[in-house]
């Protein structure tokens, strides 16, 4: 049970595995006014940057669950680096089936709603771990503008235009599901650039170090096409943000 190796090659230098910068992650933590000892569950926690920095800055406690052995190891190392290993722990496992042993104050899935087969299922999964009156965090894409054709949809990693919504429609969907949107922090084009462009440098450095690897041709092809695809489509059409929700 692990992520495909191509993913860890692509994001080998990333601390945050989505189009958020450290500054935006910090802004989100500040906006939520997190109290010390807030109990957090982070599903698909990646390299653990959210839990680790919030444990340092806001004294939260919690658990992260991720399917990647490499990212889980990085998360544990980051916790030790920041001196918060006693406040947070990281579990290698399938987040799609994980429910907390006891209700938590904040349940999060930041940019990995495939663990619940989409937005609706992931919200329901998180709800099962959340105490009454708790806070739910979802990271989710949305259309910055209507995609003009299926080519644009495909280039933004969607199956159909209906896979994502425009931002106002996404916020309305949360309401239809029975949640108030109480805070949000959105990625911008610069934070998208930092996320995607770092992938290209990671790939190029890996190719230089591993020219004979069985994945070399695949990764070389990706590096040749991805920068232009990103600039033409994803940068212009795809937004992304983290939304804080509370049940009505």
C-alpha cells in the first residue's frame, strides 16, 4: 500500500502537496483562531506540514494518516525537527477507511477528496470523526472560469466539466450539504506556480541522477509537456482553496 513512485519523484522536495504556500497555511491557522489542545485529524496528511506547524504555532494535538510510506516518514522527521513529536503522530495507512477512535475538534482532508470518492463522500467520512460543533476542513479545486472545451477539462485533470464547480457554486454546494462556510483561504496563481514549477525541477534533477531508471522515459515525457500545459490551461482555469465548514 503506497503511492505510485512517480508521485513521490514529482513531489520529492515538497513539504505541502497542494498549491498552498507555507504563508497561506499559516494564514489559515491564524484565521481559524485555533485554541491550544485542539484535537485534529488530518486524512491524506502528506508530509505533515499542516499538523506539525500548527502544533508548533497553536499547540494543537493530532494524528495524520497517509498512504505514502515516504511522506509519512518525512512527516515524522518534520515533527522531530520542530520539536512537536510528542503532540502529533503520523500513521501509514489508507485514509479512505480511517475514523478516529474518539471525536476530534477539527477533521481535515486538504486536497485529496478522492479518499471518499469525491467531495460528498469525503465530507461524510470526516463527519464520522468530528465532535458535535466541530470544524471540518476541505481542500478542493474549482473552476476560475468556465472551461471552453473538453481539451481544457482534460488538461485540468477532470473527467467532465461537472467534476468541478465555479467558486460561488462550490460554496452553495456546501450549504446544500448542510454546512456553513465559516472561513476560506484560496490559492492564487503564484502559489500554483510554486507547486507546479517545483515539480519540474524535482523531475529534472531526478532524471539527471537516474537516467537508466525504468521510469525515466515516462518522467522525461512529462517534463517535456507539463510546463506548457500548465501555463495554457491549469494556471488560467483551475482554482483551489481550503474551506472551513460547520454543520448547520
